[in-house]
C-alpha cells in the first residue's frame, strides 16, 4: 500500500503517458470503483450536497482529489432533475409493489356480484353532521328491467366511515403470514368501498391494480436479469476472444434478430401448454421475452470489449501479467458497467410493455393470475369501456411506470460516462 | 462492392435455411397435428373417423415420417410451388388467405411511415438545433409520453372517446353502408375518414422514438469541428445544417430502413385487432389462437425472409449514402 501511494505521488503530478503510469492510474481506478460500489448507486440523500465527511475528504485529497466513478455518475445523474424525480417515483412504485397486500383496500380475488361494475366512489373528508373524518357514500342499486344490468346511483344521504389500518378481507402477507389489516378501508368491512370502481365480478379495481403490479413489475426485472446474464457472457466471449467464437455468436444474434418479434412471441406463447400453472407460465413468458432481449445487450457488451481491448491500460495490465479473469473483471467490467446499467434500465420498460401486450391479447398470463395486461383484457370490448371506463386505469399504472423508468434510463445514459 | 454483395447474399441464404428449420420446429411444437384437427372437426359435425381411416390419413400426409422428410416436403412445396400449406381453421390455402389482406396492410404501413417521417424528422432536427428551448422540451415530453403509452391502450382510449363524445365508432375501415359497396369516390372518402385514426395511433410511438433518435444523432454531430469549419467559411446556417450534420445524422436511419419491409406485411398486429382492421395482423393472431400452425409458420417464414432481405438492402443503402462505409466494404 505504501509503495503504491509513493508511486502515485510521482505519477499523478506529471502528465507523462508512460505505460507504467497508465497501469498505475488504472489500478487506482479499479480499487476506487470497488470502494465506490459499496455505496449503493441510488443512495437517497447522498453525501454530495453536504460535502464529504472529514475522513473521506482527506482520503480524496490523498488520492489527488478524485472521486470514484460511481460517485461521479451519481453526481451527474442528480443534475438531470426529471430523472432524479423519476427515480423516486420508480422506488415508490416498487415499494408499493412490495406491500401491495397491506396497501390494497381489499384483495385481488374478493368479489361481490351485487356491486358488479360499481363506479368509483369519491373519498370525502368533511361531513356536515358527522364532522371531520374520511367517509364515502353508499350506492342505491337498481336493476335495469331491460338489460338486467345493475345501475348505480350515489346515495348522498348515506355515510360509510373510512379508517386507516382497519381489519377487512383476510390475506397472506407475501404468501406467508395470515393478516387482515388494510391501510385504508371501510370501518365496517361489509360496506362497499370501491375507490377506483369495480370490475364485472364486483372486485375492487384498485386492489387488483396493486396486486397486478407484482407480476407486471417483476417480469421486467427477471427478464432483464436473464438477458443480462446471457448478454454479458456471450457478448464478453465474443468481444474478448474474437475469431471463431465471435463469428459464431454474431451469426446466432443476427439470426435471432432476423425473426420478427411479435409473431415469434405469439407463436411461442401459443405453444405453452394450457395445463401449465401460473408460475410455470410466468417463467415461460419471461424466457420468451428474453430470447430476443439478450441479443441487444450482447452486441453492446461486445462493442465495449472490442474498443477496450486496444486501450493502453488493458495492454499495461496484460504486460503486468494479470490473468484473463482479472483483466476482465477488475479492469474491463468496471469501466463499462455504468453503460450496462443504463441500458438495463432502458430495457425494463420494454419488457413490461411486451408482457402487457401479450397478456392483453390473451397469450401471456391467464385469468386467475393478475397482471396489468390481464386486467386490461377486461377493457377489450368497447361496450365494456362504455359502461366502465375505469377499467382502463391499469393503463395509467403502466403509463406512469414506463414513463418514470424511461426518464431514469435517460438520465443514467447521460450520466454513464461522467468524464465526457 | 460486388464481391461484398455476393458474400452477403450467400450468408443470407444460410440464415434463411436456418430460419425455415426453426419455423418448421415451431409449427410442430403444439400438441396435435393436421389429422387430429381433422378428426376434431369431423366429430364436431357428428361424423366418426375410424382409427383405420386416421392411420390412412396420417400416411397420406406423411405425419409419421422423420422430421427431416416432413421438413423437406413442406419447404420444397413452398420454394417450388409457392404452396404454403393448408390453413386448418379456414380450410383454404394459406397463400390466398395472406394475399387477400396484404394490400391493405401495405397501404396502412406506407401511409403510417410517411406520417412518421413527415413529423419526426423536422421535429427532431428542430429539437436538436434549438436544444433546451421550450420547443425542445415540448418535443422531448411528447417523445417520452409517446413511448410510454402501449399502442393498444391508445387505441382503446380513442375508441372510448369516439363513442363517448363523438358518438361514432372508431373501429373498422368503412362505415356500415360502404362495407359491401363497390369501390367509388364515396367509399374512398369513407376509407380516408376512417384511416387517419389508425395511422395516428400506430404512428405515435414510432414518431416519438424517431424524434429521440434524430435529436440524439444530430446532437452528436452538431458540435464537431467540421461544423465549426463550415461556419467559419461563412456558410449560411441553414445550408450548413442540411449539407453536413443532418446528412451524417441520417446514417443510423438508413441502417434500419430495411426493417420496414417486414413491417409492410405484418401491419400493426395489436392495433389492427383492437380497431378490427382487416389487415394481416388479426389473421396471424387468429391463427395463433386456433393453433393454425401452417398459417402462423408461413407468417414467420415470410416475415423473417423479408427481414433478412431488408437488412441486406439497408446495408447497401447505407453504403450508398455514406462514402466512409462504402470504403470499408471495398477494403474488406
């Protein structure tokens, strides 16, 4: 350690392009980005504004005033205001996903045919006679003598008190702990409470959208994870070794890219046996989406490897006698991981949209499972949308999620190369 | 250049053969085959097919032959006779089914494409030249919103708005009185009045994406030294912009222009389903749902072939457009 510090002192002061200096600087970069990696990238309320702590400041001074790459990326990312806000939105959405059971006023399956297609109830705060407190109005339900459909009228005289952390429909938290606490709900669990309306079976739309986020959001992450592993492994081999493996992998990628996406997805999902359970189907769909997803990632990684291979610091590391895995994982991967993370973020919304489209067409997840695409299937028919336009609300959830993720991805891409 | 083209055509043929294998594999993937479909159809009509008849049918269609033999029968019929097989669901040859609908898909795709280009290029260029101006922010905002809305959702919302506020159905291509009418001026005008909506819906996400790409490409070029040189020479801003950076920023566009070819046939499947347009998309979707695998397989094969050809064409177009790339081809 002391030896390196001394060398750094001599090296950092000069502007020499000597190979030894280059390798030394890179070693420095490698260790620093490792330190940086311990600080999680989206650490909220980072230490940049208040300035580094005294120890960190001293360490930074000793290093010649350099910050780790991740800190530079983070600093630059924060300058993109919209992306920064969008990052919080995305985090909030994933938190909502994690605690969907508690946040939902009901469950995804609890139904009440008496309230089929019940319109959204407005949440009031102040009641003239009952005073301050949350409440909703009840409906008066009449059956249309011709169509036998329920017609709902808001009954402004009725009063359904609404409370926080009330006990209602029982559920199993994360499929493990039986609970019945809901963040918000009617104090009498038998009264109707449909903030975002009800579907054809009288199930609460809001609860179903919250539960549906589980599948819709996680399928993007799982699919991207599969694409990432395949893309980095094959792209890395292709770019680092070149020659025959490269040609082979490039041909495979070109081949996969030549097959039109949607017909391929349609055909493959149609081939999933109907007898498969929801979980097996979920993974089959994810795999189908990743079949195409990894190729783009592999191309990008390969391009990075190709351009890095001829960089001075890699030559220096090779001359230093570093092993191949060390060169790849200590020298090459840290210098393009920010780019990879940026393009991963851009890939997640694409996966979410793809799953939604497949499920909307009835080829993705099937009815007992709840995802945003499955929910939108109910809104396929124009007559249904006319009766119950709130069935389009899952689309709003998709829109907000995808928009926020695109913004985050855009900000990350701008910040991925903080030295520009 | 000629040598390069020849080598690419050779590679193309290999890729096409590989694709045809995968397509045939997908056709075979679902349980059941042509004969079991026939039997199911016969049973639904109350007829009974004996096991002996079934066995005879299986032999006749060669269903128990090895995979390679079956593959050869299928592909040789396509290549030598243009026979894509029989659709189970429609009981008609796949090729006539597809050609029936190609004209409209083609028309829809071309008009959408012209719409996208006409909007996206000027907006993208403006957005890059006037970076961080209010106009750029509006274009950027529109770009992100356009990319975040699933197309089918947009179609549903338009359908709902049409019924709710304009009291007209936005689906289909013709008003009821024109559906079966012969072609005349009224029918053409009716078609035009229905077609703008699908074009708009299909075009929005493409426009949004292309605006972003054009803007990013142009921004990469705008601050390069050659632009400053041209400006120093006293070239007018407009001339300078069109002559150098815009030309450079169009290169990525040429490298994807060939992918439009499959788009011309596939139409926009999901939009066409939601708006019930009689394009090839719903046909493909119907085929997938009813496991009409010869229909689906033919689609995949035709579309893949078009993609491969399109990729080659766009590489050649790129070489024509960009002398640097042409040179690289000539060297290799």
